[in-house]
C-alpha cells in the first residue's frame, strides 16, 4: 500500500490558538487511527510573534517537519501571515484563511482557529466524532459548546 | 489496537511518564526552552519535582539524591549544562549509588536560545555515556535504558535531546516499567566520594575502566540499529537526523546510533565496509564525523553550510546529492514583542529616554533591544548583566561610565545575579553603579515558572521566599528602592536619574506582576490563604 502522508501547516500569531488548533487536529487524526507527528517551535509565542505548527499524518510518518513547499493544506489564522507562509504550500495545495469565514457569525472571535479547522475537516477523511472528541479533550468544558458550534459553522461554510 | 496504552505525546511528556514508571525519587532542574515541560509534567503526574535557583544547584541536589541511592533526574537546556559543568565533570569520577540522569535539551537553529552549542561534546569531555532518542517513543524507552545503564555502572548518564524531540508529538506505546528499587540509605564511601587528589586519581582510572566496559557492551547493544541491505549507499545517523534521513532516502542502508558515547566503532566500521558510499548525517557540529575520521573509518560528511541551523528532509536531500548551493532564505515572520501592558515596557522607555548604556540580560525583557525601545547594549548569558556592567563602569571614560545600568529579571537575578551583586559591593567602580531588578513575579520567558523569589514551589505551593531588597541591604548597598513601574513611572524616572548622578551603589527593584501571570498569582495567593486557615496536608 502506498504510504501517502498528508501535510498540514497551521500558522498565525502568538495568542491566536495555533498550537491549540494543531493539538486538536493531531488528536483527531490520532483517534481516527493514523500515524501522526506534530511539530512546532514555541517558547516566544506568548509575545505575539509568528507561530506555526506542522501536522503530518498517514500510515507511517517519519520526519515531524513538513518539507518546505510540500504542505497539502495551509491554515492561516492571521490574514497578514498568509504571505509569510505561502512558500510552504505545494502547487496543488489548499489555502484556508480567515476571509473564508464571515467573522460576524462567530460567537467568540477567539474560536476562529476552530472555525478554520471546520473548513479543513471537509477535505480530510476523519469522522466527525473524532473531531468532537479531540475538541472535548483539548479545551476546557465551558468552551465545548461554542467550539462545537464554531466547528460546525466552518464545516458547513461555503468556500467556493 | 488498544488505544489506552498508545498516546500521542511530546518527547518531554514521554520522558516524564518514563520517570514516573521508573520510580524516579527526585526530579530537579531550572526552566529553559525546550526542556521545561519535563519537570512540569513529572510534577503533575505526582512525581517529586523541584525548580532550583540554577542548573548547578539543581545538578548538585540530584547528585546528592543519587549518592543516597535514589533514582534522580536533572533537566536543563543546553546552556544550562555550562552552568552545571563543574559538578558534572567530577560527578563522573565519583559515580553514584542510585541513578543520575542528566537531560540536556539542545536548541539547534536557536528557536529560543542565545547560541546553538552542541552538548554532545560534554558527554565526551566529562566521560559519561550519552543516549540520543529520535522520537517520543525513544525518549520514553531511552529514559528507562539510561536509568538502567546509570544504575548498572553507577555512572551519571546524559540523555541528549533537541528541540524537535522535546516539542514534537509522536505516538508512544506505553509499557509496564520496573518501578522504584530499594529505598535510599547512606553507605559511607569516603574514597569514592571525597575527591581530594589522592582519591580522585584512582577515581579517574575507575571512570575510564567503566567507559571501556560500557563501550564493549554498546558494540552489541540494541540501542543501535542497522536497517536495509542496499550496498550502494549507507547512512550513519542519530537522533532527529535519523527520521529526516529515513524520509529523504527510504531505501538505502542505515545505521542509527542510539548511544553516541562511547561510540561502537567496530559496529560502525563493519557497516561502513558493507556499502560503496557511506554518508554521515548529523545536525550541528561534526561530532560523529570527527570521531569516525579519528578512527580511520571512510565516509563523507556534510558541507559546512549545514553545520548552521536545524536539519530537515530538504537539507538531507541536498547533503546526499552533494549540493551545497546557497539555500533560499525563508520570508521573515513577525518578531515577538513585549506584550501590551507589560511592566517591562515602562522600564525600557525610561532607559531609552535617559540614554543609558544598558548591560542587559536574558528573559522577556531582552525584547527591550527591539524598536521602539532599543534600550539594550549587551546580552550574553544569564546573570552577565551585572558583571559586564561593572566591567564597563571600570573601563569607560567618566561621562560614559556614569550612564551604565545593569538590567536583570527576577528569575535571572536569583539564577546568577546574586554573586554579581556581591562583586559590586566588593569591587565597586569609582563611578558607583546602578542595578535594576525587574521583578515581575515569575519566570515569564519560559512560560511562567515559579522561582525562589516568588515564594512558591514548582507546584505553586507556598514556601520560603527570597526578598531582594533585604538581600541588597544585607550586603551593605547604600541605596535600595522598590517601585511599581506601571503606577509610578515618574517616580522611577526620578529615582534612576538621581542614582545615575551619585557615585554610589544603587539597586532599583521594579515590582509589578507580568500581565500574563497576574491572575494566576492572585489565585495561588488565595489558595495559600485558604491553606493557612485550615489544617489540610497542604498547610505550611
Ligand atoms: C543557563 C540558562 N538557563 C536557562 C535559560 C533560559 N532562560 C532564559 S531567560 C530565563 C529566565 C527569565 O526570567 P526572568 O529573569 O524573571 O525574566 P522574565 O522573562 O520574567 O522577564 C530563562 C529561564 C538560559 N538562557 N540560560
Ligand atoms: S509575558 Fe509577561 S513579562 Fe513577558 S512580555 Fe508579556 S507581560 Fe511582559
């Protein structure tokens, strides 16, 4: 069987929930039974600088870092970080950015990261139950409701 | 597949779990990216975990525990081992009764460090075995193996990690681990533990004998693995470089080294002899390259450009092709900044306005070097602000010397600023000097850890507290001020201006919690008040 690895990069600014989004994504694919590796540079993220996190999954993953120019999906939470990260995306890759979401429909602006994961989820073969479980185990209980809603909103948003 | 014994873990989380499984009696350390979460997780899992004021002390506390027969682990970032190097070299001579695992987390590429030193050299220089995991599973397994090796040969062992091992999450299959051994007890061994020259000379021989034995054992150890039958190309590698190499060249033969000191040179030689072309893939310094060359093993290394920064799949592909054409520079992201409302901001605005020469230090406040403040002139290593500031004062012409200010964070002050303050009292410059301690009530830079100046332990429980103003006064420093920089910026400016005029010694403590820590601090204080008024086990 061909070992196809899906490469996702999530990027944004410190404090926007980049790492939380990549935790949820990697947890969801893990629950769906894939091999998965997730990698990022943190340490200075609390002070608003650029942050990005790589998630790779498939039958077997080796390097935890997405090779430059080989991302299948680039999820960018801050519009001004799109250009900085565009070189990561392969030619046929999919860019998922904030302008795909009508920000006014978000109950909580801080959950934009999860809304964008909702959009990403439409391209990936991962059951909704795994996404829900991942959201549940990575966020405090009081935020579950709003994030389930936001995820669904992203999952059903019109993007074409 | 049973999901409960499989977990998606960072290397740091995996190490903490292995420490618990092996019944590690004490984990010590000082925070430093990328090592910090090991002790935090160990503490959360119920292990006895403690932050020390610095890595040297942390090392010594763990060493004492290992002398007592306990299994002990000390964690730090790469530069932390410079601070702890003194006890390290002689602990290799004394050996231990229990186990001593030294976790060194290197930061190739300097995601969050002031240099990219390669700590593999320390294992060689001190003479202690070194293991290098390549993912979280191995971080877990090698922690257990390192503790076994330490206990079997009664020698400290180094687990050498890099940022991508510490912070990447990969799947770990957990297993039943041995649990604690017998309980610690004191066994007198004066000749083995008291390193006067007469006892240290034989101790050095004992160390080399142990290393020779470990070397022989490592020649056939399962920590090192050989894959593939391909004879045209073979790769020798270790740590994170292995996974990059395996992805870049999936079909070639590989020799993956798990224990990289002492090196199994015969095993390596027999591998190299089986392939037409042999390439060493390693991140950082040419450590394997130099060792193999000295042993007369034939192979290719990498071009010098790959010595800088991290390796990745693309770079390994280039190394294998012998391509050393310049690499494209990725677009620069947005640099980090001091948070809006950060109490450090006021301090650097004032230092900028007063045109001070700022001998700086390491922490969030190092960002005072960037616009709009641009108010830092030197930053070398933790604690250096005070010594370097004094050296500047001693040497610069008067008009410049009197503008020099040393600026140091609270955690950094406790780490290695106290001896600097003693130096200032002992060898005061003619112009006097001004030290500012930026007390934001936390170790913010590495993610809000406690330290001896917060009066709370790693687990945020109340404990003894170092009071900087009392310390400075006890040392005989004439002028000691405590000011809230956010409430009284004017007062701070006047006090600093005045201090710069005097030919005296001044310490100004700017006290205001980091805005990210403030809420948590209030919460911990509330819990402590509650504890004081009840008689539960948490009461102090
Ligand atoms: C020897 C050494 N150990 C650890 C570190 C990592 N480190 C850098 S600064 C720092 C402490 C910062 O705390 P503080 O001085 O209180 O400043 P803040 O970040 O809170 O402003 C730490 C732990 C280091 N650079 N060198
Ligand atoms: S984390 Fe705290 S100390 Fe660091 S920049 Fe933000 S407010 Fe300042």
